[in-house]
């Protein structure tokens, strides 16, 4: 199933490639929608199409731009981690804009969910890599500064399973990280599902919307 959706995304990317600038592709959706797994599969598929001295596609996740827990705690936002205001949104948007025409190697952070922190400069984007796939919850949300990326994306994809499926996946995710069933469900209802509703209600229409429930989804 996910391979079929990845193929559809790859076809969309192929039809939207731009000459002279890097092709930036957004894959958005609520937490636990499967967007991360889809984005990884798309990048793997693109890189498998041709052997090259450099990657033909690189994945840059939005999650690397989480604010540190110490900042969130000082601002009373730690319990809302994952909400729009808990990201370095301006830094993220500026970094993605810079990727559009940059001819220099660039480095980007990645989020380690197990350690619950961002690791700086963990992702390399080669100057000759023609496609960057960006993945995250708020890529298409219609509020500043996120909306300033609307003209940067050559193609947009939105992954949106049912709220029931999202709740099940999110609860399973927290249980995997050591929380008991009741605490996991409480975290889901207090924070994750409100964030998911923001994403679903406030995101602009994507070029391609996928509603598949990936049974093979890896919960991370």
C-alpha cells in the first residue's frame, strides 16, 4: 500500500521538477498519519532510480526544529510539545527557503524521539542534490510563518487517516516509549489530538491527498 502511494508521490514530483532551482516537496499531515514513513519511502525510491555520486533526494524533517525542553519548560509549554508554538518556525522556514537555490552544502537538525531532543547538523544536503523532501505536521498550515513557504514548494502532499486511526497509533506510540495505557491515552487526548485537529482544519489543500491507513506503519 505505502509503495503505491510513494509511487504516486514520485510521479507528482517528476511532473513538477523545476529547471535551475532545487525541487522542494512538502509531505504534511497530523502526528502519526504515516507521513514520515511515506517521506522516507519516497526518498529511497528517488535515490534508487539512478546511481550517482550524490543523493538525488534528501529528507529534511520539520521535527528537527523542536525547541529544546528547557525553553519549553521556562515558557510553560512543555506539556504542549508538538504544538505550532513549540517549534523554531522562523528558523525552519528560513532554512527551507535557503534550500531552493543554494549551491552550497547545508546542514540541518534531526529529532531523536527516544532522547526527546534535536540533534544539530545531523542531516547533510549536498549542493548538487536536485530534490529535497520536507516532512512535518505544519508545512501547509495557513498561518505565519508557515504560509510563507507556499511558493517554495513545487509539490505538496497531505496524509490524513481517520481520527480513530490516529488515536490508536498515537496511544501505541506512547506505550512503546514506556507509558502505561491510561497515561498514554491522556497524553494523546490532551495534546496530540488537539494538534492533529489544528493540522487537519488549518492546512491548505495539497496537490495530492492520501487517506490510506498504512497497516505496516512503524510507530516511532
